[in-house]
C-alpha cells in the first residue's frame, strides 16, 4: 500500500505546488518544478507535517474524490465524471471496492457537468424539466435512455459570486420571489407582505414591472416555535430540547400510555435512586489566568449544548435528520463537513513518518499542525517508500497509527471491564508516559480527522467515551464497562436492609503501579459513613469519580483535540452507537460463522438452530437485516459492533475467556422485547408465535436501546 500511485484519467496529470513549509510555519526546501516526479523524496525529509501552499492561478487540473464502484478490482478501469470530463480511471493496487481515491482532471472552463435522472413516463426525444443553479431548464432525453437512468448535462458555468453577507438570524435566511409591480422603476422601493410581515424591497437595476425578482429575509422564530424543536433519539429515555438561548438541554421523558398519562412504576426505591443518576460532562473555557479549559460533570437536566456552527444554528436541520435512517444522517453530516473543508487550491498538508517510529512521528506531526489547517486535505507518506497517496496510503496510516495508539502495552488505554474489544482510558497513564496528555490530544485529533476524512480507526471505545464526545447523559449502568466488579457491588447495596453495617465511608482505594492510595469522594469523606439516608449521594459520587474524575485530564484533552477538527454541534444528529459505526466502520459479518459459533439455552437448547423460533431469528438476521442492523444487533448483545479478527469462535466475555454468542429462551409474559446480557454475549429471545412478530420486536429493540432492557 505504501507504494500506491494516484489514479489519473485520460489527458490528466498530477500537480504539486513547488514550495513546502513545515506545518509549524518554518520554511523547507523549495523545488524548481511542481510536478510529482521532481518533488523532494520522502526519505530526504525529516519526519513531520509540511504545509504545501496552494496556487489558485494553476487550476488547469483539479483534484476529485472518487469511490471505487462495486465489482472493480485493482488494475481494472472504470468510468468517472470529473471536471466536466468523462474519464477512464485505473483502480490502483491495494484499493478495494468502496474505497475513495483521488483523481486529477483538467478543468473545463465555461461549462459545468451535472447528472440528472430521467423521470417516469419520459422516453427518447421527450423533454423534461431540470432545476440547476436555481434555474429551470428543459433537457431532451437521449436515444437509448429510459426512466430511472441518469444522463449527463452540460450547463454554462455561473460567474463566481461574492458570498452573501452573514445573516442577522442564527437560523439563516429564506429566499422569496416577487413580481415587480406596475409603475416601479429600478432603485425605487415598494412594499409587500412576506412571512406575515410588511417589508420594503428595492427594485434592482435592469428590472422592470412584471419581472420576477428574488430577495432574502432572515428567518424569525417565536419562543414557542424554538422550544418545540426536539431531538428524539429513542435511547434511554433522554431527549434534547431547544431553548431560547439556542442551546439544547436534556429532558427525561417518562413512559406514557396511549392516553398520554405516565405509566405506573413498580420500581423499588433503590432502583429509582439508581435511575435518577444521570450526568453530562461540561467543558468550557477556564476563567483562570493560565487559560485552558475546565471540565466537570453536571446533572443531565442542567447541561447545555450549543447548536451554532459559524454563527448559524443547526437546530432545525438536526431535528429533521435525527430520526432519519443512518445513511441519510451520514449523508447530511458529510455535506456539512464538505462545506468546512479547505479546498486543495488553498494548500494541503503533507505528513511524513518513519515506520520504525510510527506513533511518535505521527503524534509530533499531527500536533504540529495549526488548528486552522486541520481541515485541509492531508497526504501521507512513509519514509523510503516513494509514491503518491491516492487513498490506500491514508487508509494504512490511520489503521497502523490507531492500532499502536490503542495498544494496551503503550499504557494510554486499557481493555474494557466487560469487553476485550473495547478500550477505556488508563487512569494511571501519567505514571507510564510523561507526555500522556499530548498523546490524548493527539488521539482526539486523530479520531476527529479520521471522521472528517471518511477514514476508519482500529480502536473501539467504551460507551462512556462515546457519550463524552457527544455530550450524552452518563448513567450508572455505564460504570459496568469501566469496572464491572465495582458496578455489581454497588448494585448489591440495594439488597441490604441497613448499609451502615458494612462500615463503608466516602473514599475509594486506588492501586497505582503497586502503590496503594486513598481518595476522598468528598471533603472529609474518610470520616463520613455510608447510611441508608446518604446512600444516593454515595452512589452519585462513586459514579462521578469512576466515570470522569479519575481520568478528567485525559478525557478533556481527547475532547479538545476532537473538536479542533469536528465541531460538537455537528455530532448531535448521531447517537453513541452510530458514532462507533462512523469511526470504526461497519464490520464484515459472516452470518454462517455467527450461526456455527452460537450456543442455545432454555427451550432452545435441545433443538438448537432447528427450533422454529431460532430458525426465524437467523432468517431475519441473515436475509432481512441490512449490514447496519446486523451491526446494531451485535452492539445490543455484545456491547460493540466489532467482530474478533478470528471470527465469532473467539468472542470473549467480561472475564476475558471465550464466551460464545448465546440465544436463550424466555416467555413473552416475561418480556415482549428481546433482552441483552452484554457481559455474557447473550440475548434472551422470547418464544414468539410468528416470524413477523419476532422481526418487529427485534428490530425495535436494537433501534431503541443501547445494551438491553434489564440489569444483570
């Protein structure tokens, strides 16, 4: 992969600006030629990040991202429409179906190419309307083309317009169209009603009565309209609601019956106490003289998250897309990122690393890049491996660097308490690496840049870390992924009639590299005994300490690095399961291997995969579920969408031992929905009466819930 070359269409060539500067701003050697063949060899440059200035005057060639179509293999050619040209592109070595590669193509001046889909009922020779650049034009259907097929149309280029002044409304502006009244001359104002308000419009030059003109008005919303905007994720009962400060606030929505009344709860006082624990991390600029950021946990209902990106509120867009299918959400998200990406002509960043010192070189290089340059296009090189990064080198770079970063031997991260495929922050990382906080900020930048560039990383994180990135409520159940023993011991306190007999106090004991130290959960904690009266406070402080306090600085630096690339409001459209799929990709799931390495208990044990309900289950999973739904089912039952490299035969439980995927039977009276036990990779599957019923409730379960419906 390291020697992969860029793909070029016919009559195209690769172009590189001649001057290079290290990303920190120091000038490097300048080549005499801009061609790729004369650029400085990677082995003669020290490792680092180099800023390559753009050259807007040299736009004979443009860079385009192209996705390799299904069925195309290395060495095969496939057609591409780029820069108004149809080109034949040869798939580079090491590139697979679905990968993105970079091609360069000459710019066609004066015209732009667009693809249009032929509508139903239109045949060859018929005309149909197409809207391009807000203008309607008629297109003639070519010979041999029918409904549903795409045709290419060439449209005269629009003269480049200056960007409109920023809107006075955070919700943007709406375009209106009006006919110039009789008797109105250019430059003369006239009144009209738009958006239920009286406005004055000035007739533009060269416009005459009877002509249509366009004008913009800021979008205004009443307090009631603003507060009606909600983000309903159908996860754990929490919903985001917009307030008049244009920030989202979390609200817990209790279950209601068909008449809108709250359903009666049969939970014990202790269970209610556990359910009331919900915190959101809050990160903000520090008020201290040294600057920086402060981070703390606040009650979920008191947390606020901005909706503004570049001065515009995304609240309405987020509300429209949050309930959409995952692919629709991702398309919207990618479109937002495309608008933030710095064009190639304005410069790019070249990352040069040694394989023998991969992680330290990658960290130093990425951390030397200025914040404003992180959204530029990056090109990656390994020393002594000449070649142009056409996509495969970048994929390999992200894979290898993330593997090294999340390797527990490097001591920044350790395995989850219940899933050996997920990583959590190592609380004692500072004892193992003096520069650990730089590495954690690098980790944030790496994850953010991978997301920005459509790359995937090798490390899967525990759910609490994904929730920190998204600003989601952290629950007591999230503690299980960090320390399963502590979590179970805290739950057992609910079985005690009098917890004071345990002689617990408000402290925790930490074992750091063989040294034992005691930490107070609150001032004077060693002198404060846990009683039935203060048990709720004790549970809250235990959760706060283990979810954030002991790794506060590490998590803070991850978030700082991440948000330097991708702004937090853009992520609000996703839940924590979807964020994992975006960062780690959808796994390749071999359903036959899954079936072959599954076990059955309860009424399913005797007949195994021959039981009719089990048959329905695997038919739904194998035939009806999309790849995304299969991944969600894995998340539901195992806590992550990842599959071990050696297949389902080596699926591990919370104790690190092999624990195969298990289907257990329960009655429908116990639960109409499937239940998950992520510690044991087990799904409790009700004895459904039909395949249709099974599919309905299984689909609902994997969409709505994160890790199941009960507590093991």
